[in-house]
C-alpha cells in the first residue's frame, strides 16, 4: 500500500495493544458510518480507514484466494514447519 505511518494505530479496547486490533474490533470499526473499506488487488487484502486510523486484514475469502494460489510443495513445507512447532 505504500502509506507512511508515523506511529502504531490506537490500541483497541480488547487488545489494549497499539497497532493491533482483534477481529471484533475490526468489525466494530467497519460498522461505523465514517469508515471506508477498500479491497487492494495487489496484496489481495482489505483495509479500512477511519480518520487517521487504518487497518489491513484478511477475510475468509482473501485467505482462501491466497492459499489456493500456493503450490502443493509450499503448502507441504508450511504444514511440516507448523507441525514441528506443536
């Protein structure tokens, strides 16, 4: 997206961590009438903007799009790494 940021976004009520929002905090932000939501085809991701706050995130559809675009070898390696960390 190439947008410069001077600092992390405002902490969420649930996460209490600057720069991080939970799924429910993102839904709450998106429900506000002054929020604009845009799909970025380059990153295949959504982002929402409200005032000087913005958040990028995946939906089930964008995750599916990204995973379906992976080669079977990449998926096998990712699963092997994930299993190793269990």
